[in-house]
């Protein structure tokens, strides 16, 4: 009998064992999907997996390739050819002015002709030098554009990171508030049974809980959206749940406004890029002017002429002259056709200089605005910290009054709501302050040099 029971119980135990294993396995998978990342780790991962960075590097490689192509133009040019010709001549007699001057031609003719040429530019009015300068400047511009892309990526990651932090903290406060409201509901139900409060008081607390639950639902939806977008930025699987770390405010690290203004004028990639583009326009003007000068070339040419029709000709049946030469060429029409090109290049240079001045003014305004926003965010944190102390005291007093049936349920709910909102506002203000700090670093051109 015991054996029969054991035999019947075995499949049941196996079934529940498999179910238990599945539960543990699923829990492990969910645990693996949660990734805790510091801000520094997130930035490193984002830079490593960024498609924009890879595209910027491709542009740099392209600019370097173009520069190398210009350098190759300084090398000698050469060519070689070898040809075989076969001719059928239907008319073998050719008269010139009478029969006595007839020329007899063969019925057919064959020939092997080879050429070899090597030329070197001795002087070209420095055209090549200015072309090298121009492409070298464009390579540096491509590198600056890559640095700017890197700054943008870092800032976007920081922005998404702190947005996720704000949503996580707000959600925690909502959960804490729901626990407090549940206690109030339980207490109000006891008071109702004792006849101390009305049914309306209980309903008011329940309604408050529903409103807080709706707030939590909105936060959860936004949390999923921001988490998904941050996963894309970091190159992580889309279903990864990111856990972000806390932080300390940077109030002690703030410098005077003049320091950030000076930093922006020397570190902003836009200013550096426009300075390089100004140099490029100068090289362009010099290149156009150099087109007015003559070109001097030297070269060597070798020929092989074999009219015998045989690939290996008999002795003294072929010629192979070698020539050395120098050429001076001057397109003097450029003296009057290039003046408008020079005028256009000069206008382009002036436009770059004007844009450079405009960009400097805009950057200064941006730095000042970001500095004031960060200063305001620090003041806001201090005010909110004070308001939380006041809201906590007000909530404690009204809770005591409500217990003693001195305050109304409306006053009790309002005090709790104010405390709840103050706590959320403080967490949001701290995260916004951090983001304002990094915004200031970005506008100052030093976000890549800071610690996170």
C-alpha cells in the first residue's frame, strides 16, 4: 500500500518540483534583467556603443583619406604602355606627281610600340602646399565635430539618467504615501465604527488614495518610456530594467561666472571649428592666387619602336630613344579671370569671421543663462528643505488634531498632500540641480573633462 502511494505521489512531486524550478528560473531571469549603473558607467557604455560616435569616426577617416590623397599628388606621375599594330595596305603603289615618283608599299605591316614616361612637378606656385593645408584643416574640423557629438551624447545620457532618477524617486514617495494613506483609511474606519467620524471621512481618504494611485500609474508609464530610451542610448537590450544611483549636489564646486565664460571661449567646439574654417578660407584665397604663377615640370620619356613585326626583333631593326625635358607652362589668362574668384573667397572669409563673432556672443549668453539657472536651482533646494520641515510639522499637528476630532478630514488630507508634494518637489529639484550643473558644464565646453 505504501509503495502504491509512493508510486502515485512521485509524478505529483515531480510536477511541483518542475513548477518550483520554473519559478526560481524565472526569478533569476528577472533579476538578471535589472542592471544597476552608475552615471559614469552609463556614460562609458553609451560612448562605447554609440552609432553617432562610429559615424563621426568614419567622417574623420574620410577626411584623413582625402588629406593623404592630396599628399600623393606630390609624388611623380608615370605611365607605361606597349602596343601591337597590324596594318593591311590594299594599294601597294603610291604616286606623287608622276610615275617616276611612285612609292611602293608592302601589302601589310606590323609594329610593336612601347612608351614610358615619368614626370615630376618642380614648382606649381605652392598650389599643393595650400591644398595640404586646406585638407589638414578639414581633418581637424572633422575631429572637432566628433568631439561635439561626444559632448551631445554624454549630455543626453545624463539627461535621461536624471529623468529616470526623478521618476524612480517620485515613485518611491508615492508608494510611501500610499502606505501612510492606508494607515489613515484603517484609522478612519475604526473611528467610523466608534461613531467619531462620518462615512464621508472614510470615503475622502479612499478618494485620496485613488488619486495618488493614478499619479503612480503615470509615473510608471513615464518610467518605462525613459528606461527604454536610455537602454537605446546605452546599447543595452530593450527589456533591461535600469537601476540608477543616488548623488550628492555640486554646490561646493561652483565657480564664479567669469571662470565659465573664459572656459567657453577656449573650449567650445563651435569656436574652435569656426577658427579652423577661417584658416581654411585663408588657404583658399592663397590657393587661388597661386594659380596665377607658372608651373615647372621635369620629365623623362623612353620609347621602343619595332617595325619588324617580330616580338623579338633582329639586330638593328628597332629604335629606343630616351628623352629628358623640362616644361614651363603659364595660363596667363588667370590674371583677369581669377579676380572674381578671389573676391568671392574673401567674402566667404568675412562671413566666417562674422559667424564666429555671433557664435561667441550666443555662447556667452547661454553660459550666463545656465549659470543663473544652476544658482537658482541651489536656492530652490534650500527653500524646499525648509518647506518640508514646515510641512512635516503641519502634518504632525493636523494628524494629532484629527485624532482628537479637532481638525476636519479635509484639513488632514490637505496637510498630508502638501507634505507629499513637498517631498516630491525636493527630489525633483535635486535632480534638476544636477542636470543644471551638467548643462552649465556643457555650455562651458568642459563636460567631457568633468567627473560624474
